[in-house]
């Protein structure tokens, strides 16, 4: 009786890619998970209402300015002026709906990995914990960019195309840099904080309550301490306000009242470092056998 031949291992002749490229499909899968939820589209629609309102006003101003300059100035009272302050206020207004959207995204993209074993699945592959962390952070940053930075860039391009001269882009390039700078800082800080909250409170309802309550509580505590001793440095406790103050510097809308943009930026870096330490601590606690 002849024994069956034993199959030998075959060598891999393909190209071995870096594990860091796994972050790209992680972002793609994360966005697909969100796109399948009706709540995501409701929150996106609410977030885009402010964008459509400003988009319509910019078009209205371009049409009316050629007929009546007074009407165009009246339209400018709604902050559609094409200045850095106008784009700053637009992106700041988007932060409220962004907080709700991130609460939903955090429970779906990060909290779900802890509840349903998704983290074990990712780490059982040829990726490390750092690749998982970067991939999830990029996914959350993408969501923030879609609701804040991208609409602001579209409004900037629209205003420039509908202005009297295309020199608007050359004369106001600082505004575009401000949009990208403020949007990047906002996306990075919010992603780190959301990730840290989600790994500590993975369940949906506690996560949403913790995430939304954190922003309100920190602002109330900062205002309370400022009222007690009159020191405005206590305002650095409020993370959202620090992002807004740094955004004022990005758009050139500076103020002489403390805290300074440098102090706000330093606090934001400290917050990201602290959140990263919490994330690493919680992710390393997951034991995976590969």
C-alpha cells in the first residue's frame, strides 16, 4: 500500500508589504461600517445644514453684489465675508454636531471592537498594536475631516470663484492654511480623546454620556475656577476652548487676553500624550495568541 506524497511548503514569491499599509483597509472598513448605519447619515445631514446655508448665502451674495451693494453688505452680516474669522466661526459651529457624530463613531469603531472581539481579530493578524491604534485614529480623523475641514475648503473655493477677481486665492492663502491647520489640530485632538474614552468605556450609552459630559464638565470647571480666583489660566482646562483659541491664531484672529495660543497648544499636546498613554495601557491588556 503506497503512502500518499507529502505536500511541501511553497515559498512566497509575491511582494511583502509593510504592516503599516494595513491602516488603509482599516480606515476603509471603518467608514463602511458607518455608512451602513442610518444614524450616521442623519447626523451628517444635520452637520451639512450649516454648510448648505453658507453655500447658498455665498451664491446669493455673488448674484446680488452685481445689482445692489447694500444687499451684499446685509448678507455679510451673516458672517459670509470670506475672512478668516468667518471660516473660524463656521468650523467652530460644526464642532457641536461633530461631538454627536464622534460619540456614535466611537461606539461603532472602537467600543464595538472591545464588546464583540474585533480587537482580538485585528491583533491576530500580521499587524501590531501600534498599527491598530494608528488605523483607528486615522478612521476617526477622516470622519472629523468630512464634517469640518472639507466643507470649509469647499466654501473657500466657492467664495474665491464667485469673487470679482481670482486674486482672492493669492491674497488670502493664509485662510486656506488656517483651515487646514485648525482642521488638523481639531481632528487629531478629538481622535485621541475619543479613543481614550472609548477604550475605557466601550459600551454605547456610557460612552456617549462620558464623551458629551466631558466637554461640558471641563468647561464648567474651568469657568468655576476662573470665577473663584480670577486667574484666566484655569480656562486651559477646557479642551474645546483651547482648540478654538488655537484656531484663532491659525486664522490670524489674535487676542491679547490670556491664555495665549502657545499655552493652548502646549496643553493640547499634553492631552494627546496622556490619551496615548491610556490607549496603550488598555490595548496592551488584551492577550492575543497568534
